[in-house]
C-alpha cells in the first residue's frame, strides 16, 4: 500500500508501506513527519500558510500519536 500526499501543483510525498506492516497511529505520525520534511524541501513557501489535510476517521487518524504529530507539524 502507498500513501500519496499532493497539492494543486506537485506530488509532495509517496510513502510506500513495508510488507506486513499495518497502518497504526505511530506509523501515520511518522508519515506526517516525512510529509513536513518533503514540504520543507519542495514547497518551503507553503509553510507560511496553514496546510489542510483531508483524511477519514480511521483509528490511525484519531490516535494520540497522530494528534500530537498534527500539532507538532502545524497541519490542520
């Protein structure tokens, strides 16, 4: 499985999940950290604006680790 993060201009990150790994809160939080690094590398000017993420309410997206990662990365 892969997770793809993009904006209107460019694909920011393609995160390929290792075989036999489940998407849990810590894995998703790590993906958000990788996304922040990718935004800093590819679209630094976008960091002055609030980045909105659209995701469903899967347990990994509601975990404490993921919520902390959202606050740390300043994604909304």
